[in-house]
């Protein structure tokens, strides 16, 4: 249902764009109306899984990630382009967890949790979460100030979907849950690892022509995510009371969602396009 | 030997003039190889001049000097490449011959100097620090003899020798610099100081010029006379009583009310005018100094002419004709008309003079019809001398009267010189007469008949009335003895009736309708009116259609149309023209930085690139093109240089006729160029870019500080300058005289090559694209 809404919105956006630009003459850049480009947008994020961060050494809290994307644009009007883009990003979160309960060899030697030492009833585990993000979107660019698409300063409105693939290193966290708490309810332990969300974005940028039909594209943008599926899934599945002292699954994915929003709220994108 | 060459020159010059008289006037054209002055880049000249200079005393002086060299080189090159400077033409060749004579004893100095004529109707000469001396055609047109020209050249040579231009600049910089402010009480003091310095240089040049002249066989007395010439050079070529014969015929007479009884006397008091803030001393001072100096010079020559006076006359005739053309170009129609009138008085067969007069009348009639006569005329009260009569006459004429008088004049001139342009002007006026004034041949014939009838009845009425009066007086001798009050009143009443009748018959006669009274049976006139009727009908249809469509349009549709037009303008869309070939003339590129001033070196480099871009984009758009770029002419491309000058003049004139739909007078000279290049379309294109600091930078940063997260952006925004690049394209059709494209795009960015390429391609594609059918029937 959600996918249907998403694709209907995309289709509507394209129809509106074509309806507005179909009759206008599109000279392009010296007759070149298509552009294919590779972009990257660096972003800084803060590792939010820091409740027990002090126990995990060897990593910085401030992290840099790059979202790489590939775009294809078509000058549909004199000052309008329609673009489709696909983006990739990878982010890692390190965290440690303290939980109630003593360390015991009986749960397997490969598990990363261990006894903290100070309190016989407290144990600790650390893990790394890897997220692979894939975005798919379409956008309409309006070239402002008499610039002719696809060259010059522009404003871009976009809509798309993000797909976040979450992996926990060694599956230690779910395994821990399985062994420790939910041994009788295995279906709840392994989380659904793919999350989806829809976003809309607005950007302001500039396509500066270089030599040999290449153009430098830089822009500054803002994205708003909504309709995230991660929160819903886990708030329903994970009981609010867990034996984990510091972090529940629920709050874990909420934090992940927050991170996603914060990171993409404002971003700077730079890339190279080839016009043809 | 030298004398013989002069005779040959005079002979050929006269031959040229004589043979040219039978045909259309041809403007002065450059000839021979293009001199290096025109072909060398300004930046190269600047670097060369800079390296030739010795080290200045202070760093500030050196900076000022470099600035001067840079600015003058670019400024002079702008002038040289504008098409307004002549080389190799008969007048410039003549000026160079005189310069040879003046500098016969200084061959080294002669080699350094270059003399060119400047196409300007003003009488002036000036020299540059680079060794170029410009003499205007207006000056040649006014001088009385060769010796006077020799003195003017001697004066300018002295300026060059003493580097007065540079010294004057440095002095001014020093006077107006801030660190000198303590020396002066006010800005006026500074101007007065600069003026005093400039005047001292002028007197110095006069003195040195006179000494140089005394070394030749020219009469030094003529130096004094040349000052007199300069003083009154604003007056026409001669002072001749302006008569109205040319407009009159057996039936039509110009009414007395249109003729000025007395003219304003020429003001000779300008001799001693206040020169406190002038660059030149007043004439009295100069003359006085010169007279003193002359008294001390013993061995002065006596010749007004060293060469033949025929050479001078030929050069002057050429200069005078060109000056009239330039006055027409400047829309100074009354002066052009009067000067041509003066020439015609000297030579009644001068077809060029008649053509100039006809063109001037055409221009005046068109502006008068458009209600814009004041755009092309100054108040006749400000004019001195005989030309005031002409100015008064044309000013007093109603548009309809001026229109018909101009048409009659053109009709006569076209009979002698049926050039296509003149014929087109004649036909244009004739169709306008029918369309705008509703005057056709029938009405003219009717007016003639009415006039004849009225004249007859007037005579009869007057005769009867006067007879009655006489009878009353003669037949009743008794009444002479006793005249009652009522008899007197009766008599007065009768007399008043006679006067009223006289005035009534006067009012009924509209004199200008008789302009064609003597040629109404001429088949050529009938043909002219017949074809004009068709053109007038077309004009009427077009106007009706326009009016009809606007009337039919509802308010909503009108608003929609306005909105669309606004949108198109906002988008920067140019109209489609559907043309295959175009000639780009004199491309322009200029960058200005608010802080650093004119970016001359950068602008020239970008201009060269811009010219190349024109070619690239025109090719991509599929246009056949040629570029007349003065910066890129080779030594042997003098014809292209002349072509560029002709088109520059045409477009310059066309731009002036912004609000008047008329055939540019220069069409006669531009049409052959269009034929040569195989296109009627000529394009002016260029870029003007400027950079300025953002205003209220402090406030922006302050606001950013208050909203802390946006501070980096605020600082970036406040500190980044504002760029604006304007790219313009004007396309004209020389054949129709129409402006087919007037397109300006303003980009808020630097003048980057890619951005310009994008715009240029779009505009050129629009030139190429066929016109859209705006109306579906």
C-alpha cells in the first residue's frame, strides 16, 4: 500500500513536470539536453549509541560518511530538468550494552558480552551495527536567473525512498537476546533488517560548465523523512520491558531513525556531470 | 616633383568629386593597408609603452603613470576601432601631406607621429601620448586655408613633444588626490588649479606651434586666423540668406508668418568669456599672446598655400560632404539641411547637396509626424546667424505642412537621382501622406481648383467691395459735405466686411496643399500616388487589424496576453527569426569591478574569446555567419573594416530612431554591404559584466550571529560579492530597417564562458528557428 502511494506520487510528479514543460522549447546546453552525473555528499554524524560508550574504545564519536549517487537528468524545458537518481551510503555504529545478569560460559564462547567486574549482576556486550542505505528518487530542477537547463543555478524539488539495510556484527545482539531472554520466543529475536522511508528534498545548487561537456555540480539541500517503517515494526514487536538495562530495541531503532533524519536534514553535494 | 604630385592628387580628387556628383554620395572610406595602430592589441601597446618609460621618482607617480598609459591605450583603441577614424582616404592623405611639410626639418619626429582624420562634425584636433594626432572632419570643413591647418598640426605636435597629455593627467591626479586636500579650500579651487595648469599647456603649445610654423613657408598670420575659425566653427560652413524658393512654385508661396523677420546677430563677445574653469584659455588671451609673439618673429613665411589651393578645396569639399552626412547621422537635420543649402548655393548643380537636403527633410517630416520634432531640434532662439531662419521655418511648420513640403522636395530630387533609398523614402512619405493625413492626389487637385476659384472670387469680391466704396465716395458729393454718425458707422461696417472677406479667403487657402500644384499632371506623380495608395491601404488594414484585435480582446484575454509576454520576457526568451545567415558586427565585452574599476586587460582578453565563442555557437546552431571584429582584422582587410564602419553607422542611426518608424538615412550605404555579405541581417552582440560588494554586510552578519546556526552561511553570504552579467543581442534587417531581435539576458553570475555559451547557443538557435505561427486562421 505504501509503495503504491509512493509510486503514484512519483508518477504524478513526472506528469506535472511534463505538463508544464512539454510545450516549451528546450535548447539545452549547446543542444545537449541530457546529463549523467556522479555525486558525493559528505556528511558528519554522531554516534548516538553511546549510553555505555566509554566501554568501547578505539573509535571516534564524530564520524564522516559519504553518500554517493548517480543521476540522470533530462532538460524537459527551457529552464526545467527532470532527474532520477540513485544513491548509496554506508554507516557504522558502535555501541556497548550493559545488562542485568551475570556472565556465564553456558551461552557460548563467541559472544561478546562479558562480566563488568564491579557488579556481579551486571554484564556487558559490545557490537557494531552496519547500515547500508540505498536511495531512489526523482526530482524537478528549476533553473533560476535566466539560466538555461541544464546549466546554471537551480532549485530542485525531489521525492524518493530510502531503503536501509541494517546488519549487526556477528549477530551478537539478537543472539544475546535469543539466549538470554527470549529463548522461548525465537521469532521475536531476529529483527527485520530492511527499513524503508519516504523523503522529500529541496536543494539549491549550481551546474558550472567546464571543458569538454563536463559540468561541476554543487548544491546545498535539505531532506525530510517521513513514514519510516522501522519504528512501527519494532514498537509492535518488541515488548517495552526488556531485560536490557540501557537500551531497548525500540529505542535502538528510534535512534537509528533520528540519525537518518539528522544526517540528511542538511547536506552538501558535489559532483561531476557529463552533458550529451 | 612634390608640386607635381600635388597637382595629380588635386586632379584625381576633383575628378573623384566631379564624377561622384552624378551619382549617389559615397562616404569617406579607409584605404590601403590597415595601420599597426589599429591591429595591435591594447594590452601589447600598454606593455610596450610601460617598458619604454623610465622609472618614476615616486611609486605613486609610477602608479599614476601606468594607470594613464593603460587607460589611454584602451580609450584610444576604442576610438580607432569604432570605424570613426579614417586612414588612407583623400582627406587623411592630405592632412599627412601638410604634416610632412610642417615636420620637414624633423624627420625623426615625423616618423613617430601618425595623423588620422576623425569622423566628427565638431571642429577639433587632439593628440595622444602615443603619438597619434586626430583632426576632425569638422575642422577641415571650417578652415580657410592650408596654413591654418599647418598651425593646428604644429600646435598638436607641440603637445606631443612636451608630453602635455601625460603631464596634465599626473597634475590632475596630484591635485585631486586626498593627501593634497590641505592645499585647497574647496573642490572648485582644485578645478581652477587644474584649469590653470591646462591653460598654461595650451598657451605653451600655441607658442611652440607658432615657432614651428615660422620654420616653414606658411604664413604665421594664419595662426591667428585659425583661432578665429575655431571660435566660430559652431556656425555653418557659410552665412548665406536662407530663401524659400526651393519650396515654392507658381501657386504656392511660403506665408510670411513662417519667415523670420530678423535673425539673431552672431555673438562676438565670446572672445573674452570667463575661462576660470576651462581647459583652454579664452580666445582673447590666446590671440594677445600670439600677437606679441608674432611681433617678435621676423622671418615668417607668407604662404596660405604651399601646395595647390585646389588640393585644399578638394579635401575640404570631401570633408564638408562627410560632415553633412555625420550631421544627418546625428539627427541634426536642420544644420545638415542648412549646410547642404550653403553648398547648393555655391554650386546649384550639386546633386549631393540636394540629396542631403532631401534626407534631412525626410527625417524632419518623420519626427514631426511622430510628434517628436523636439527630439531633433534645438530652440531656434538659441541659434545665431542665417541658419536661424531655416530653424524657425521648420519649427513653425505643422506636421502636415512639413510632410508635404518634404515629399515635394524628395519628388524633385528623385527625378535627378533615382537612387533606391531616396525613392523608398519618397514612397514612404507619400503613403504616410495618404494614410495619416488623408491627402491624396484628388485632394491636391481639388485644393488647386479651390485655390484658383477662391483667388478669382476673392479678386471679384474685393473689386466689387472696393468699387462700392469708391462709388459711395464718388457718386454722392453731397454726402461729403455732411456725414452723419450713422453714415460713418455704415461705412466702417462695410470696410470691416471687406477685411473679413479678405481674411476668410486667406484662411481657406492651405498653402502646403499647393506644393504639387505645378506638377499635378506629371505621370510620375500619378504613379507615385497610385503605388502609395496601395501601401497606404496596407498600412490602414494592418492598423485596423491591430485595433480590431485589441478591441475584440476581453479583459481576461488581454491580461493573459500581458502575462504571457511578461513571462517570456522574464524567461529571457528571444523570438524566432528563421534566418540562415547573419553578420556579427563589432562584438563587445566589458567587465567592471566596483572596487577596482574598469577591468580593461581582462575585458580585452575576454573579448577575443567572446568573438571565438560567437563563431562556435553560430556553427552549432547551424547559422551561416561572418564576424566583423575590428580586433581581428588583418592588414589587408581594409574593405571589411569599411564594411564594419558602414554597418556601425547604420545600426547607430537605427538605434536613435527608437520611437520613429522610418528608413534609416544610412541605408543607402549599408545596403551594398548587405548585398556583399549575402544577408540582410546584422547583429550587435556583447557582454557587460560587473561585480559589486553586497550592501548591509554588517547587518547580515549581525542577524547571523543572533541565529547562531546560520552564522557560517551568513558570513559567506555577506562576504561574497554580487555578480551580474548582461548578454545582449540586437538583430537588424538592413533591407527593411526593422529591429528583429532585441534580447537582453541578465545572469546573476560571473561572465563564465560556459554560461555565455549556453545563452549564445540559445539565441542563435532562435535566429535560425522558423517563426512560430502566432495566428491560426
